C-alpha cells in the first residue's frame, strides 16, 4: 500500500513529474522471467509471418488434424487460414485441460453483484457445456445454425458459447446493455434459431425483467424456434408453451456425454454485431482455427500468462469482443484461472474491484481507460485500502489512454512495478494487434507502441496510400492475420466495400487515424468514420440518430461524439423538433428514453442541443465537423460550403443559451 495513495497533492506532483519521462523500460525482474524477452522474435515473425503463425497455432493448440496449409490468399480479401486443419474450440478450451489432469483448476472465480462468490472449475465447466450442447441438439440446433445469447456476466454465458462451439452452432452474443429491440434486430438479421437468455438481470440492487422484455419484442420471428431461459435471479417470468424452456431442466435431462466433433478450421465460430458508419450493425464473422490461434497467442504472450500461477482478470463484458477473446476463448484455451465480474465497479462499494484483487490474488488486470478515469475521480485513497501486491502486469483496451491516466494506473494500482500493455485492436481483428510485449518493449504512456509479431501495420497518407513516416494518417493492416474477420455475415459486398476498397484487396482499412513517432511507435488518435466510442462502447452516429428521429416530436437529428472527461467521448445530439413543438425538459427525457428503448441505456445522449435547423451542404449532407467544432467551443472551420451559413449563427446562440440554463 503506497503512501502516495492517501496524499492527493503528493500524488498529483509525482504524476506531473512523471509526465516528463518519455519511456518506461520493462523492469529487470519482469524481463528476466518473461516468456518472451528477446526482441529477435519480431524479425523471426517478419521473415515469414505465415510460417510463424502456423508454428504458434501448433504450439498453443492441439489440433485433431494438424493443418498442412497456412494462408490461402487465392481469393482476396476472402482469406483462409489452416484450411485443412480440424479442431473443436470447446475441446481446446475444456477437454484437453481436464484430460491433462487440470479439471480441478478454477476456470472462473465468479463474483456476483451482491458479493456472491462462486468458483467454477474446468471439470464443472466441461460437464455443463456437454449437457447444454446435448440439450441444444435435442432442441434441433444443428451445425451451422445461429444461436443468440443475451445474458449478464454469469458463468453460464461461457457455457452457452462453448456449447454452441461444441456442436458447430454459430453464437451471436448481444451485450446485456442493449435493449430487447436491439436483440430482436440481431436475431432477425442472423436468422437465429434459438436464443439463450435469463429470467432477470441484476444491476446495482435492482432486477430488470429481461425475459419479459425479450417476449415483448420477439413475437413473429419466424426463424426463432426456442428460447432457453436461465433462472438467474428467480423472478417470475412469462414462458410460452412449445417455445420456451428452462436451461436447468433441459440440462438435467440431457446426456452428460458429448464427444466434441472436430470442425473445419474455417467453420464459423461466432458472429458479433458491431457499429459502422451506417445505422445497420455489421455482423463480424470469426472462424475457428485462426481465431483461436490469434487469441491464444496474444493472451499468452502479451500478458506473459502462466496458467499454473496467474489469476487473470479481464474486466470487460462478454457481450463485447474483449470478453469473447479475453474472458472466454483466449484464457480458456490457455488453461488460465480468471476472475469473472458480474457487477458495476461501484457496487456494492467503490472499492469492490480492489477488494476482489486482494481476495482472488489477481496477478494481471486488463481494463478500459474509462474505468481507470472513474477510479481516478473516486480517489487514490480507495485502492490504497487494499493489498494489491499480487498484481504484476496491467493492461488497457478500448480507446486511447491519456498519459495522466496511464501514470495513475501505473503508480496507484501497479505500485510502480507493473508494466502496462496498452493494446489496440477491434472487433474485426479478433485479437490484439498493436501492443507492447511486457518483457521486451519500452512503453510510452498513451502509445500502443508496435504491432504484435506477425502483424504488419502502417500509417498511410489518406489520398495516396503511401506510408507517412512521421505524422498523421490512416491506420492500415497490411497483411492478413489468422484471427481476422472473414466477412460480414451475409454481406460479402459490404465487407469488401468497408475494409478493402480504399487501397486494394490486400490492405485492411482500420477506420482509425494514427501517427507514428520517431521510434516508429503508433499513437492511435481515434475513428475517422461516424463511429463514437462511449466508455469503450462502439456506436454509430447514424444508429443513434435513427433512434432519436423515431420520437414522435422529432423532425431531424444529428449526432456527434464529443470529448468527455469520464467516458472518452459522449453522445451530443442536435435535434430539430417537428412542427410547433417547443423544447421542454420532459421532451429531453422522452428522447433519451426512446434511445434507451431502441438501442440501450448506454447510447443515451448526454447532451441535447435544440436546433431550428442543421448545417447542411448544398447536396443536403449534414456537416458533422461543424457540429463537433461548435459543441466543443472551437472556432468554426470552413462554412462556405453550407447551403445556409446563417444556421451556424443560430446554433451558436442556442449553445450560449444552454450555458445560461446551467
Ligand atoms: C475501436 C475498436 C479492442 C476491443 C474493444 C473495442 C478503439 C481500441 C484502443 C487502444 C486507442 C483503441 C479504436 C478501434 N481502440 N483499443 N488501445 N488505443 N484506441 O473494440 O468496439 O471494435 O472498437 O476502439 O478506435 O478502432 P471495438
């Protein structure tokens, strides 16, 4: 427990001083023990990335049939990896560890909302997974069918995902913070045959009636034959005869034996919907062998993971890709012991995370900058009350981390001794792409440093596509990698158009702006498309706009991401009301309600600006750039292309009036 923790002024001074430090070398004692400590690994991988990835895949996975092929790039950008290999993801994550005598090892130290503790071993997880896999088969779910999963952070979420993988069903997890309407949309797009959900979900002392909400939306979905309900909270819930079944009952009735069927390496493992430039979400498709290779390798080597001794904690939600890759598939493939955290960081109290580190002896913590900023606001004296000495490595993910937050994390949580890995990646990349290696890379606060071995990234000029040595440009991934998305589910054309149309079919357009510094380090700046990152949750402005205009009193809306101290970016909506509707506080709330119902509470605009009109080009396109300028109080950029330049003067008045109200 550091003294700094309790003296705010001294800590502040220390962090200010540390801002001057350019590079943090890996601590000698970390480097000496690290799995990888020789920088030659980068050259080795670069010399033949396909051979190198193939070697990783054989090193970390036990294939039923080892692949003889690495990359098939005969039909770019539809790449295939390890195509003639056969493997089952659930067997990699469970059976092989149990067979090796590690069935008694804890897979998840689960921590419930009300402080409940439940340890789930690998043997237990395997037993539940086999039973549920058989139960799904009994319900008529077959290889290639899509199964929706809409669950809170309970161990059964891993069981549901792995049971799908076991029988070759494609899971489609929807984050529990999304509304039932979003679930319906995703089930409809993917023609899901079954949906796994809960009776209710707990959040900070309240219970939301999830099954009831799901029922209100799911009527008339022809493809959906079954809803499996996990009794999680025990609240009453409606059940439809012939469609709905209880998880516990079907598992109890199911055969406990369920041999894992080897799948083709390119068999789809899951779809995960994410936001793009338009309102319709993109169904990112990942397959089996390459994805497992990518997540197992990055989980092992980015986090220097020792399955026998580490306690790994990825504090994300399984509903996002971070949870898929680093709560479920990566850690389980590596036989790790993880913490699974159900609740909010301030429930039952603001020290709950640190108490959990102390109790579980967590050694590695992987969290989002938005969480770190929240902890900074709550004060260093809270973590100072707990013993955090078990921690040896810290990770950051989801958005750029500002240097001050990085330093706070390093000093207050890491006690100055833990390297920090700032990991850049995306739903599309499947696993971590740009990151330090903790025993090798000297880190710079705010930079994700350099690509993982076997990954080629470049910052290029927006117009020419030529690499920019120093300075800003578009981030590109230059070569295929095993865990890359294979397509957008049922939208091959959109896949090519979105990611591979700018500079050819060999170069993946990330959608982020970045710059490189004199050492070649990457500094990711943020999205170049109309995607907003709120607390690490990815949203499209178009998606939020269409939810707002669904409100009966709204004529038009334009949404932008505005910088926000707590959440990185926050949603700011410019709203034009219909007819002679006058702005009112109730209307404000009503609009936020509409967004919560259509997308989810996390998408609600933080700020609503009433606008008589929106700045548009002569062709009618809303100029969001100007809205961003005005929202953040910057001087306005070029307004000459506006159809009606007076619009901006009106908006300025409106913003000024908003200030008066506060
Ligand atoms: C977008 C991807 C990575 C899994 C969770 C989010 C931003 C992500 C970083 C980072 C700067 C980051 C990018 C990226 N992002 N990690 N370490 N530094 N920016 O996955 O929802 O697909 O969002 O998150 O803008 O494109 P996602």
